C-alpha cells in the first residue's frame, strides 16, 4: 500500500467513527466565482462609489443632519456589497489555500474591492474633520443619530489620521503589501507537508497527534513539527520582520507610541486596562500554569513534563472519538439549557450548510467564525477530529456565530464588536458546554480528567495568549533596533515560554520554531490578548449567572444584540462588572486558580 493510500485508509476509518461531517455551501453568498451576480455587484458597487464621491466629497460639514444620516446609510450600503464580495472570496480561499485558481480569484477580488473602497475612503476622513459643534448639531437628526456609535468610534482615530493623499497611498498599496505577506504565510502553511514515519501528513494532522495518549506518538510528532517548521524559518522570519517594520513605519506616521496602542484603540479599550490584564496574568503564573504543570508532571510520574506532554490526555482519560452527531447534541443541549432562543439560533448552523468541519489538504488550519455581512449569515470553519477539545472548539465558534447573528440587525457599520468583546459569546458557549458535561459526570476519576482538561483550556486561553502578547511586544520592540534573525526571534520565544509555563515544562531545540505557525502574529498583530480578556470576562459573567440566574439570559442576549454600539463599560454595567477595576481581572483569574485547587484536593 502506498503512503497516500495508507493515509486515506486512516482518514476513512476516522470518518466512519465521526460520521457525516458537514461541508459549507457558499451559494448563499454567490452561485460561483464566475457568476453574473458577483460581476453585477462589483459593477454596481463601482458605479455607486463613484457617484457617492461626486455627491458628497468636500460637502459633509455643510450637510443638514438628515442629509448626513442619508449619506452614512448610502456609505453603509456600498460597504455591505463590498463586504459580501470579499467575504465570499475569503471563504473560498480558506476552503482551499493550495488551489492556484482560488488564490488568483481571492487576490483579484481583494484588488477590485480595494479599488472600489478607494473612491469612498474620503468619507471617514472628512467626517473626522467636521468641527465638534457642527457635528453635534447634525447628530440631533434621527437619521444621523442612528449612526452615532459608528461616528464616535470613527472619530477616535482623529489624532492619528493622515492627509488624504497619504491615506489613499496606504490604502492602495495594502494589496501589494501587508495582504500579500499574509497570503504568503497562509499558502506556505497550507502547502507544507510533514514526512512522518512513512506517512505524508498535513499540519492539522500532526498537531492532532500532540494530544495522542501515547507519549511516543506525541514525541515523534513534536520532532516532525519542529524539523519541518525550521526548514521554512527563513520565510517565516522574513514575513515577521517585514510586517513588524511595516507596522513600525505606520505607527510613527500616525503617532502611536506603543506597538499595541493602535490595536487597543481599535478595541476601544485603554492601554491601562490592557496593562492591568497583562500584569495580573503574569503575576498569577506561579499559582496558575507553574502550579498546574507541576501537578500534571506528578500525575505522569515525572519531575518535569516535556513540552509535547503539556496537552497530553491524562492516563485515565477516555480517548475514544466523539462522533459529530454527539458533539452537535452536546453543544446545542448546553446552549438550550441556558436559553432556548440561543439554541434555536445555533441550530440554524446545523440545519443549513453553514459549517465546514472535515480536515482536508489545502484547507485553512484552526477554526473561525466568519460574520460575512448582515444581509447573509455567518459561516463556521472547523477541523473536527473527534477530540473533546474539538467539541469545545465547536461550542466556541458557535458562540461567535450566534453573537454575529444577534448583532446583525445593527447593520454593517455597527454589527462588529471590538475584539475584546468578540470573544465573550464564544468563551461563554464553551463554559456552558463544559459545565453541562461536568454536571452529568459522577465518576470522580472522569471528573478529574474533565477538570484538568478545562484548566488546560483556560491556561491556553489566558496564560498562553498573554505570553503570545508579550512575545509580540518584545519582537516588535526589538525590531525597531534592526532586523531580527530567526534565532533572535527563537530566543525571544523561548524566554517568554519559559517565564509563562514555568519550571515544570522542559523544552527541546525543536520547540524553538513553534512561533512560526501562529497566524494571529501575521494577520492580526496584538489580537491575542483579546482571548485572555474574554476568558476573564466570561469567568466573572458566569459567576454572576450562577449567583442570580433569573433574568440573566435576557440581559446576556441583549448584550450580544448590541454589537459594536456599546463599549465594555456600558455592556458590563447591567451585570455589576467593571473591566477598568484591577479587581475584575483577579476575579477572573481566581476561577482558574479555584479549579486547580479542586484538582489538588482530588489528587
């Protein structure tokens, strides 16, 4: 039997256990890449954008409030069409990164949309130039007042706005700059194949082996992963250096003093709040990750855990595969126990072809929920392989999808939430699913396994993501002194990992290259702290839910419906929570610490 045939046989056996895995149907967006509907939308958006420019450029400050509201509505309509086109192209591309024809289509759509959006680029810039008193008067009109949250968010960037010609240049060059480097990263990862013990595996398949119950399998996979990533280190280092320098240049022009400040502003969260979160998590590492991994090492009969054992299942864990149908029932039941309305929204993803679940060559790694546009619906991408963590990933991404559905009526300009709040529904969905599974488990040994799995997920979400954030800070700061070699970046990676994971984890040389595969560093610099923000926020929210569940679900769904119209202080006020209070982070961290206490008591 050939290696390819053996791989296919193994995959078929797993598929038989997992059952039918859904594949998304993108025809809700467009019938196809060459469809007349797609061409018509591009042509219409181009004409509308050109007409919009003629009608409004240089005139915003003199418009009545009603006319300003009408202009924003027209702007939103054009933006929605462009959003539908680029969402379709992104989803097509994520489904098969290795197909040159799909890659060409994605690049072409980016360029077409970029050209259209260049016509209306002036709008937000000119809106920011309107005097405060004039704008305040305009916003009294109902037509304009509807968009006040978007106007306020747009004007946050006034101090960092450049002349229109420069903004236009940055905009036009994006498809040949940052976006092109993103694409190079994606296609390098998608094309990568791992020669492993006579088999040719994808990245997702090798990563899946790192949670195999057999230590020998984990060790061999970790070595294969590191060796292959190292072969591409020059490419990954060039991408990282180039994007960090690109960001430094733009930050200087826009007068952002810190590498993360532009992300914080976009997230509508103050630098000081992020600093407080970062400080709280770093100070808690000895009582969180350091303590837990020392306990886990003892369970494995070791003084230290090798890095490939960090996410290993416990010896007593049930490692049987979870069929897709069972995963679906588990998640929807957990959602339904909290809110039948939430479960009904979630069920739509399974009743329709809105989920792409199978692992396949060329497909984007990891998982995501793409909101597309309010006039359509979200899509979920997974790489489902039947592990308990895959069920939690399903619960996570479905939370995103439900959030996006609930916020859609806010419209294209105001449906999206800042990243710090975008993780709320996803992490809450995970918590609902975990708590339900835990309630149903009476066996102490199995409860221990479940608690340990949840602790590891929370450490990966809180401690590990904050470590990623600090890795980015150090890389971007060091890059300002000159280009970094691959070994320089590896040294920073190992320093941060050692600090965050603690002395109970032992690293080898292969682990030095693991920074190369993390897409957030490339696609969304400084995104990662949003996961820790969301986890701590949800821990606090869930505590409120447990203490007074009456009426909580309604307030929670209202929070999700708000989309991007409210900030974190306004959204959390009904629950008596305040993210600007340092004690808020301690409350969230204490939930993780409390679960570790439970495990120590069982042990």
